[in-house]
C-alpha cells in the first residue's frame, strides 16, 4: 500500500509499539498464515503478528485487552491506538515463527527455572527430527527460506541438547544452501562442536549483565561461564556472528545496561536489548516493560558502542538480528 510518511513505522513509533507489546487483531486478519507462535524464551506460549512499514518490522503479541488494534485498510493494514491511526503498513506472512526464516524451537521444555521465563511451566512438546525437517521444507517450498535458526530449552541436559543441535545442523547444512544459526545454553565445547557441524552463528544469552540480579533470577545458570563461551565463540564464528540477549525491565539500571553492552561489544558480541514480557509466570519483583523513551535511549547507547568496537547487526544472517521484530535494532531500525 502507499504509506503516508506521517504514519510510517518510524523508530519512535516502533519504540512505542514495542513498549506496549500487544495488539488486538481484527477478525479478518486472524488467518493461519499471519499468526506466529513463540515457543521459547520470555514470550513462550503466546501468539503474535508481524507488522511492517518503511523498511521496519515489529512483532506484537495478540491480546484482546490491548489499547492497540490492527485492522485491514485498503490494500494494507493500519494500527490504531485508542482509535487513532498511528501507523500504516502491511502484515507479514509467518511460516515458522518469523518472516523469512525457519526459526524453530527444537525443545519447548527446560530444566532451568529462570524467574522471567514461562517455558518450565508450560512444558511443551519436543519436536522430532522429522517434524523439524518438515517445517523447514514448508518454508523452503513457500520461497521464504533465507535462513535456518534453531533454539530451545533443556529437555534433559545442556550436553544432550547440544548433541541434538549438532546432529540437526550437520543434516541441514547438507540439504539447504542457507546460513544456520543456533541458540543454546553453552557448554565447555559447544562453540567448537557447532562450528565443526557447520553452524554460521551462535547466540548464548546472558539475560542480564547485573551479576547480583542474575544470581537471583537464573539460579541454575553460571554467568561467567556464559561470558567465557561468548568470548571464545567470537574467535571461531567471527565479528558480527555471535549475539546475546540482555533483557530490559528486570529492575536493572540504565547504567548497568550500558556497562554490560560495553562489556559484550568489547569482546565482539552483539547485544540484543530484549524487553521483558510481563505475565503470570514472571516472578520478578519490580519487573516493568520498558518505556519507548528508555528503549530509544538504550538503543542509541548500544549503537554508539557497536560503532566504537566496529560491530554491525547488518552482517548477522540468522535468528533475531535480521528479524528485528521484538527489538529496536541499531543500524536496521535507526
């Protein structure tokens, strides 16, 4: 559709949409090809829709109680806030979790019990290799397979999850000529194993760079071991191909986020500033969805530090950085 530049998805409007995080969807848009489902991380278990305009994309959870509404308009869609149109654009087809990728949660279960994450409470299915190959083939036949991304929880142990990923990566790189990214909880040799299997990128999530907060919310994980794995991974996978989530809104300070971004970028890791999802399984006192102003401020600080250390999300090929739906992504969004 023709976009009114006054109602395009500017960085400021995208930040506002992300800060709200949810949208009511008009019945005419509630079609299977438009609805995504998250099976991993803080947003697990929910349905979502992807809106795009002016070269930017945002993913919003579907909730009937939202102040936002997305509805058809001419040959595209509009997003209204309290009845006023704030953005015009299009809704994107979702084949496997996000547009343009086969982004698959291998295991929708986890033995860790991080305070912000619903996965251990949901205890979803574990996909068979046959199911995974079928999902990827569907995306390929639709002509939308630009990358394969594999993520998941921990069904039995980190080592067994890694072995499963290793097997899948070996199979997939022999079948498809697209980059493959993997997000797992790192083990001592996870980077070596995934690199040898043919993975192009890895993502190990630190969740927060506030060490004291990490001890409270991720009691079964080891922060310094994750950082050690990230540092080592950059030497194998190279600049711009190792990333990590920092969840924003867990009660951390802006100074802590900026210091953490500096620490990660200084070792060659691209931080992804991921807004916390506030839900019934979130057990963190003081957790608060970040405001649009906070997202813009921290995003600009992250861009400054990425530039300082010569890193760019534009070169990432798999997982969250090329998708951009859940986050404000430096160089892609602003």
